[in-house]
């Protein structure tokens, strides 16, 4: 990206309230996750039954040392939310990167080659889309195991099909344009043609979809962790915190509520930023 285009990009972002709200919220969450070890918060894994189920500071019985209260094992809720952001963001970005890479390659192949190659790839995509996504992920999780790396593979195993369809559709749209025909006449090879002319023109749509997909992947990770098929202790995830808090939800609402709020704000910020990117990068929109 040139200096002029970069400056124009940031000027457009600064002029959008929704875009700035999304970018600002997401930046704060990412920054908190990166600096979690240096922030003045409690140890997220330290247990103390003497302070179990303390309410937030503004409620009766709350203490300043635990602003959002503690869980059933006496662990600080705020510290666990901040450290749990790492797991959610890592899984979200890694799964989107892996599934996006697979989808980009297969979509380019299907769109550029056409014929029997396109038909076979699209029928595979249709077959995977016909399987209930959560059921398929649970089966794959049973085989792959639990943890961050297996979780990324599980989500990527179902998520690549969406990118394949989108990339293929964009390739079919772009490859018949005049500048591509001119490149073919100039005897540009298939690989250089894709890298120089096809990919740069489908990248905006791909980036928008990938950005929005990070939010849905974080929700998927939380769902799997909630069901016990995702990130396992001593690692921390928001879905795991929600699962632990359901046992005391009637008497200690904060144990589940605050991780849920963190999850909601993260996905909300990604949606706002993704919507702004779509409006800014898609030239077909009015």
C-alpha cells in the first residue's frame, strides 16, 4: 500500500464513527491481551477458597482488589477475562488465516481451471456445507483432541469452504475483464497472471469476509470450549469461563456475565470494523 493510499485509508477510518468505534474497541482488547502479564491485575490462576464468589466492587461484599469479583475457586474474574482474550484472539486469527489460505488456493484453482476440476471442488464444498457444522466440528474435535492447535485445525476444517466459494465467484467475475484478456494476449503465465492481476482484484472482498469471520470463529471457539471440546485448563478461554459460571448463575451472576460481555464487545467491534471495511473497499457499493 502506497503512502497516499495508506493516508486515504486512515482518513476514511477517522471520518467513520462506527469504524472508529470498532477499531478502537478492538485495539483496546488486543492491547490488553498483549500486555496481560504486565497489567496491575491479579494472578488469573491463583485459587483461594477464602475469597470465592466475591461480588463486583460496586455490590455489597465487593473488594477493590477484585473489581469484577471472583469465581467459585476464588480466582479473579477480571484477570481471567484479560488472559482469556489471548486464547480467543489467537484461535480466531489463526483459524481464519489457515482456512482463508486453503480457501484462497482452492477457489483460485476452481475459478481459473473450470471444467471437471471446478465441478469436483464445488461438489466437495456442497457436501461439507450439507453437514451440520457443530456436529462435524465435535466429531473432528474428538479425533484431533483439545487445545489451541487442534481447535484451530477443527475450525479451519469446516471454515475453508466459505472462502473457496467466495474466491471462486470473485475469480469468475474478474478473469473475463479486459485487463486479464490483455495479459493473456501478452502470454503472461497462469501463476503470474493470478498473482499480478487476479489476486489483487479479489483481495478487498476476501479481506472483508476474513475480518467479519474472525468474530464468528471466536464465537465458535467459545461454544466448543463451553461444551468441553475446546481450550482446556490451565489455559483460559471465555467459553470455559461461561461453562464454569453456569453452575452458580442463580446466585453469582457475575461469573458468567462478564466473560459474556467481553465476548459480545469483541465480536461487536469486529463486526463494526468489518462493515466499515466492506463499505470502504468494495467499489460496487454506492
